C-alpha cells in the first residue's frame, strides 16, 4: 500500500512540475521514494512465489527514474507525475515480457505482456503465433484471464490495417498477428493503493497474465 502523503506528492508535483518546486520539496520526494521502494518490495514478495522467473529481481530492477526524457518531447515538464513498477526477467539488451503497475490519478492500471517490441522481437512473437496459435487461443480463453483482462489490447493504433508481410489474411490468428504490442490491461481506482490488501489483490490479478508472458518469452528465447 501507499500513504496518502505519497499520492498528494504526485498530485502536487503534477500541478508544480518545475525544478524549483521539486528542490523545495526534496524531503517530500525522499519520503515518496521510500514509499515507492517499499511497495515494490511488497510486490516482489507477493509475485516471486507465483512466478519463479522473477526470483532474481531486486527493487532497483523494477523502478523508473522520476526525471523525464524531454529531448524529443514537446512537453518539457521535467518530472513524471506518476509511479510505475515493472516486474520482468529481462535484462539490459535482453527484452522480455512482464508485469506492470501504473499509479496515476484518473489513469491507474495493471498490465502485462510485451509493449512495442523491436522489429526482430516482433518477428519472433508473430512467428510463434503463426505456428502455435492454438496455444495463444487457449491462454486468452482461460477463465482467469477472461475474468480479469477479457482480451489483448486491440486498438487502431496498436494494429496494422493489413496482414504483416508473409502472412495470409485467412490465418486464424490474423488479428493477433497484426498487433504491434501484445498487452492486456485492467484499470483501477487510485485510492485502492491506500488499502492494506492492495498488493495481494493486484498480484492475484497479475498472475493471470503469466501464461501470456510465458508464451511471449518462449518466442523470444526459442532457437530458429
């Protein structure tokens, strides 16, 4: 769980997103960071027994810097006014599927899967879907997955209009082969993070994504 002070810090930062305010509130930021790291620890403690691929993760592997990369952004706000947690067996230079928790007023959600993969990784996932579509279908129709996430995130921005090169439009998994990301998402109210059972409830929801993550990671690690 998080303290209400942490949520208030994020709200105040959103309304005062500049370096002077941030430096004047450095003590509040340190308290925020401590709360952030404690939440990650709680998620690791809850998720590791459910997914052994996370066993080697430490808090530092799951955090995001509060500073924004503004080099190519029209929005020059220097700080992120949200909290993110990424749980994945991937390492630097080795992308893997995983679990994500996003905490932000009005847009909080949990998610999992593989977001915006590089071209080579995208080809591997599509190849896995092409050859083992039945495996993916079984995962997506599982009652636990359906209950929590219903389906993969399929939007106009996340899918090609036409089949990717090399795939026929008649393929039974064509709607999934068209995807550019392979994620599933569930929204939640930000006040849920202040409840004692937040981590246990969200961990039970997130673990419904494990078969999807395993399928994607199998694609990424299989020999050609």
